[in-house]
C-alpha cells in the first residue's frame, strides 16, 4: 500500500515530468472506473503536484496568452482546478506515449503536441480515488516528514518541561529503556538535548528519519519509470524478507518481521507454544464431550434393559440415600427390604 514517502515521490515525479509541458483538451476517465468525472477542459494548461501525508494534489492551471484571451462565452472561462488523489492499495502515476497507455489507466491528461503523450493515474486494484475541486482532509494530522517542528509536535515534547523540578539536588535514577529522563532540568542546553535525542530517538523521530531515508533514495527505490528495479530498496531493508530474521503471520496472511532477542519484541517460540496449548485444550474438550455422550448412551441402554425385564416402567424409592428400581406393583416389598438394610 503506498504510504507517505511513496506519495511524496509520486508528486515529485509528476512535477518533474510535467515541468514546461503543455496539456490540452478534457480529462479522460476510463469506463470501468466508478470514480467521478473531472469537469475540466482547456485548450492549454499546466500540471503541478504537491503531497501531504497519504494524499497527492494535482493543480491544473490554464495558460492565458498575453493580448489573446481564450475565446469563450461569458462565465465559461477556464478556471484552475485541484484534484486530490488517494492511492488506495496500488495507485501510481505514469507518463507515457499516447500509443502506449498502461492497461489499468483510469484517469488521463493528454499533452498538446505531436506525437501525443499522456499523464495517467494507474490503479490495478481500483481502490484509489480522486476528488475534483478537492482539498486536504480536515482530520489529517501534520505531515511527519516535513512538519515535524510545527506546534502540535513541539508541544507534545515540551509540555512537561515546565513541570520538572528546577535547581534541586535529587538522587540520580537510571531510566529504563524507552522512558524519559527523570528529574531533567528544563534549562538543559540545546547541545545536550540534541545529544540525548540522537542517542534515544522517540517514535516521532523514527517515523521522520525512516521516511526521509526512503525519500533520499529517490527513484532508486520506487521508480514509476522502472517498476522492476528494487535492488537499492532491498539493500536498505533491515528486517523485511532479510535472511535470519523471524516472522509471524496472522490468519489473514499479514506478516510482521522482527529480530529475535531484542527486549520487548514478540517471541515466535512463545507464540507457537500458545497455539499448541490452545490446540491441546480444544482436543481435550472434544474428548471430554465424547466421553459424556458415551456415558449418556450407556445410561439409556441400561434403562431400556430394565424396562424389558420388568415389563413395566418402574419407579424410584429411596431410603438413606439408596435408590432402588422396582416395579410399580411392589412398593411394599421394596420398603421392607430398605428397612432391613
């Protein structure tokens, strides 16, 4: 599934291949796509792209020649349009010749040249979508790649600084792995803060650094023009499909890769035992239920045998927690026998 770095690389790809290229005509949607039509047509326009998180926005900007405005009826002049794309599970952009359109191209922008070329949004699984005249989703958080220093992130990291004790001699306490430094002076110098941050990065730093590493690989990892060349990206991977690493798979086939032995990591051996214990429990419960059914069958057979011997359905009488099965016509004899016992 395309994530933040891949969408940013896709926006850079569109801006690079479309720089200075003039597009013309309507935006063409495939017949099989269930997304909405793009109500835009213009004799000449440019395309630029920007990204934010898991969204890419294409901006279609009409070209107005000086002294020669486009001849259109009043109110029908070309207006700029933003189209927001969400890539789903397999979406990406391709820039090809008009005669070599990709098989699963669902939205196409054609150039004003001969031979004609086309920028197309390709989506094999058709989970991707686009929104004409759209904007960034309002519930999206800040971009962890390029907005790490904006107030929400900075506030989350520094809100406790003012609550920490100042200029007090407190005993040194060694922090556990992954915890904050106890009794840290809020007036710590910037160099010390940078050193601590580099030695023990938090989850936000890791999300940022990993995303930037993928982006800095450029087209060597995710290249729409060379989709089969993943050698650089595979060399960068540390756990995923790396020999010697452990993996766990759930019932849906989703797999997590990890290095065994690191504190806090799941253990494949422990999970295997857990599964074996659950299986043994199921086998045990099955055998117990089987025994119960057999006992019930034996009890029903013995009652049927007694019925045949007596010829009539008997009744139970008891004395001192003893039960006797006797014919209905011999109650007195059974009571006398019980008194003798």
